């Protein structure tokens, strides 16, 4: 039986951290045997709010691939490709732009939230490119005939917008495009070391998959703990402590329960508790970090993955575009 196709991806704006690892990378590794997985490195989309910093976008493309492979994504099973090297996506975006109104895009809750968060960049007036990125994203998914798009709840309106575009296209030009399904991720978002609901580069509260042992230790030592606890024998509350939160992620259930018990009974010092956690995180990430270091030393592996993945994705995109253009009566002559 033919495998269902997943289309997913990341914007190359920074290295990946443990929030990405638990939020999406683990799932991608799990799903790579069962599904035909395509991972898009969304450099065009990254430029919509980094248009003034192209070096940042370019420099992070290969960093993402190193993170993927280091975490166990197998390029023999998964196609990893660069968005800007699939010009068919840009072409399809133009055709889709006739099927979406400005007011519908402006009402998209995900876009609305993001525009509000980017006031510093856009001021009072958002760019055409940023407002329209859901249209570009719809083209990314459908040009590859994606069946499934894994996403968090906050991304749901983007997938719904894509489905609407597909329905409208098919109703006008005929049944050409596949309407993708969302695969709602059950993985919860990982909080930052400072207790912020989100872990992120700009927030300075993340542990990266590429962090050295020293960096991990330093970051863990700065994590937010129970503020009411001053001395070791003060009775603590692990429920408000980020160190206990990460113990739950990286430690065994028994050890985690013991951390909480000792904290509540005033039998555990915060410094020791943090050191113990740092050791666990370092151990957990060691194989990832070592594989990443190997890939750093072998850039030809990354190039090969990207060249071959992009070639395969482009061949798929060309097939879809041939059908799209025929349906739209744009198939004038053979190329
Ligand atoms: Fe947090 Fe551990 Fe300190 Fe309790 S003992 S407040 S769990 S760091």
C-alpha cells in the first residue's frame, strides 16, 4: 500500500533546541518508517520577517539539517529540501493569490497574533509577503501532494486556510489538488528555563541540541526555582520550579518523584538539584551532540542530503504544476 505523504518543515532562523526536539523532531523520527515524509527548509518563509537579514537565513539552512540527522532523521527515508529551490511553489502561490481575499488573510488568527508580535519590524503596516505567507504555505503543501501536515493547535488556522484554497481551486478548475489533513500534535510545548510558556532563541531561555556540556551546565544553573526557597531545609514547591519540570522530562519517573518529595520535605539543595539535572541532560543529549559534531566535520554529507532531497521534491512539484497549469488552461506549449 502506498504510504501517506507528510509535509512538514522549519524556518531556518536558528539552531533547534529541546523544545523542537520534544515538540516535533521525536515524532518525525517515529513517523519516518510509516509515512513518506518531506521536510521543507522554509527559507522563503523565513525571509518574510527576516528580509533584512538574509545571512541569518542562509547560515541556518545547513544547521537545521545537522540537527535533523543528529536526532535520527534518516535521509534515506525522509526527503529534506530547500523551499527557494522549488520555483514551482512560488508559481503556485501566485495562482492561489487570486483565490484568497485580503480580509480573510487579515482575519487568520495565527497571522493576526504573529503580526501583533512583530510590531517592531512592521510598525503599523504589515508587508504583502508576511500577510500572504499562509498562501505560500498552502502552495508548499499542495505542490507536493501532502496528505498530512503535523502541526500544533496554534497552526491549525493555517492548515484550514490551505484546505479552503484547495476547495476553491478544485471547484473552479476541477479536482486537481489534494486537501491535506492536519495531524494535531499531542506533544505539549516545552517551557523555557525562565518559566516562560515558550522556549525560544529570542527569549534566551533555550537549551540547544548543539550546546556544549559547559553551556548546558551554565544554563541549568540559571533556571528559575521556587523563589520562596532560600535555605536547603526550607520546604519547597517543585510545581513552581523549572528544574523539577525538566527533571520530569530527562529523569526516570522514580527519580523525578524523589526530587519532588525531597524538595517538599526540605531535604534537597537547589544547587545540587540543578547539577544533577544538568548531568541528566548532558547524558541524554550526548549521542545527538556527538553525531552533530561528526556532521560538522563532514559537510559533504549535508550537501548531498540537500541536493538529492531538493531534486526529488522538485520532480514532484513539476508533476503537480503540469496538472495545475493544464486545469487552468495555461498549458500553451511543451517546455
Ligand atoms: Fe527546584 Fe530542586 Fe530547588 Fe526544589 S530543590 S526548588 S525542585 S531546584
